[in-house]
């Protein structure tokens, strides 16, 4: 495993300044990987339509006196979708949500018990499209390191933190080949301790990294 180097450490002020002018989007044309899906075949050999279900996730950055860390969840193995995989707290937008930001706040509280007054929303990342048919908007927030997480064991098996500096270090980014509906794709993966982070979650990390390092 590559070592974490100090040059990838960022302060709260730098992170906040990089995100201050960002806006939440639920438009398909703003999706980071929209072009990848224009010619992407579904299970019937047809092309994906431009109709996706809206969803959002919270990207919680944990503040402490030494360094910033990013909070992840490991999904319960009993879930029907992506069981046992690493993700950010979040989910599908429902009719009672005021906006896409409210979705991430509600889902985060339901999954890990972080309340709205325990988070400082600092910005947004470009939405991404998932192969399961969602347009996901990432919401970035600071949370304090003394929060006691209350896990919904039906949805979440555990939570863990990864140093932001580890995720920003390009030596810790890996690529692997995946096949979906007969088509090969290069996907990004991160390996931290016993955890494998890939798929939509790894793509969101890349978006955060690109924004913070610019």
C-alpha cells in the first residue's frame, strides 16, 4: 500500500474555498459520465434513455485537529442492491424531500444518525449516472469527529474513515477491467486497510479530488 504523504494534506479552509462556488445539479447533461452512457447498452441491447431516478449522497469530511478524513459506510449484506459494498450515505429522492440536498440529509440521518445540525454543507460535485439507473448528486459536508454514529443495521454493516490525503494521493488510485453486458470498462479502485472502494463511490472520490487539487 502506498504511503500517505504530507503534500496531500489540505486544511478546512482550502477545502471550503474550492467548494464555495459549486451548485447542486439534477440535470442529465451535467453528469460527469454522461458521454460514457450515450452508447451504453442495457440488458436488452438497447441504449440507456435520458430518464433516470434522482438520488443524492452525502460526502462527509470529518474534521479533527490533526487531519481531515472521509466517512464511508459498508452496506449491509442483506440489501438487494450492492450488498456489502462501500458507499456514501444516501439514496433515492422521494416525494417529501424539499430538494436533492434534503434527500442526502434525510438518508444520512436514517443510515448513520448524523443530524442536519451536526453537518456543515460546503458544496456540491457534478452528478454521476449509475448503471442501476440513478442520477446521483454528491453533497459535500463537514462533520465533527466527536459525533456518535447510530447505524441502521438493516442498511449499514459498519462505518469507517479514510484520510483525505490518502484519497488525494494518485499512487493510491488503481484501475481494473470490468465487463458489463459484454462491454469492457476501466474502473477506478482504492484499497484502504480491509476495504475496497470502487464503482460510483470511487467516481465521486475522483470528482472530489479533481476539484480540490485544481
